[in-house]
C-alpha cells in the first residue's frame, strides 16, 4: 500500500508539473501576442486616444458656447426662469450625450449597446418616477401658459395666498397668516383656481343690510357719499348702490366700487367701518336677524 501510494503521488506531481508548464507556455504566448499587437498598433492607439481627448475638449467648448447663446436668447424672451433653466439643462444633456457617443465610436466601442442601455435605464426611471414626471409636465404647463406668476394672490381649492415661488415640480404659496403651502404642479395644473391679482383694478362688493322702514334714497345717498370720500376708491369708475334683495330681517343693499388691486383689502376694512359710522350718524339702523311670532288663540 505504501509503494502504491508513493507511485500515485509521484504520478500526480508529474501531471501537475506538466499542466503548469502548459499554462506558462499559454500565458507567454498571450503576452507575446499582446506585445506584438501593441507594437504594430501602438501609434494607432495613441493617436486615437489623443484624438478622442481633443474631440472632447473641443466638444466641451462648443457645448458651453451653445449653452451661452441659448441662455442669452432665452433671457431676451419672456419665458419664465424655470422654463429657461429646464431648456438649458435639456440642451446640455443632449449635447453631452451625442459627444459621448462620438467619442465611443472613435474608440471602437459598440455605441448601439450604450444607446440600448441608456434607453432601458430611462424607461425604468420613468416608470419609477411617474408621479414626479406628472408634476414636471404640470410645471411646464404652468410656466408656459402663465395662469399666475410670482406675487399673484390665488385661490386654489380650500387654500389661498400669495405665490412666492414657481419651480418645475412644485408651486409655493404663502397664506395671509404666514403659512407656506406647497402644491404639486401636476395637481395645480388640473385644478380650477382664481387669480385675484391678475388685473390692475378690482371691484369691491359689500352687502349692507338696512331696516325695512328705511328711506332707500336716503340710505343710497349716505352710502354713495361715504364711498366718494374714501381716497382708495377710483373716482373715474362707476359707484353703485343697488337694492340687492329683500332679506328675512332687512333690505340688503349692494355697494359696488372699484379700486386698485393692491388696495382691495385695505379699502374693504376701511369702507366697512366708515359705512357703519355714517349710517349711525344718519340714524339708519342695521338690523340683526329677528323673527316675528304670531300667537293664535283658539276658542
């Protein structure tokens, strides 16, 4: 058994030595082949790499020059900052993509595989960020159609306030009590909203109740005189006091005057106080809700 073991061990060692020898010869052959290829193609490889670097440097300068011209053209137009920023980013990404494809082609790499890889990655990212792209599209619609701009006072659903910022994905609104509301542009672009500051002037409507025994002409005169004394009321625009409706406990008079948009709320608070004082001075009462009850006694 010892002799047999020794014989097998010796045979295994010999076989291992032969295999190692074959591997060494194979590696030497590969190294010689690579060396020969490098010697034959060294100039071509170096020239190709230098040319690729040169193309990249020149291409980068061309891209920067193109972006500068694009930004200059957009600054001269009336396009919103968010849209111009997006256009510049899109142009930059597109130009760099084509530059990389050109360089890969010069180096002998398969550009079709690269394009397929980028397309597949883009599809996967698009599916994962479906909601974000919806907000992105809504932001583009808002920035292009301009239903409102920064500084406008808008009413959207149950919220209202001043628009402080519009970016490509979200719109920021500051309420009158100093709360910041962030609206996704996808929702905001599909929502019915009111822009209260889109026009330079606005009409202020006040509903003033007076007692049923009030002289309507006298009340109208008092209200019109009060409106004319307020400097925030635009004198050139019509001022109206109309009998709006017969309420349960009072006759409701509609006061309609025009003012500059930025003075709307100030005028509303001032005019309501001035009207109350003027009606008190003219002894015209503003009734509260009341109910007349008639008791019928049955015999």
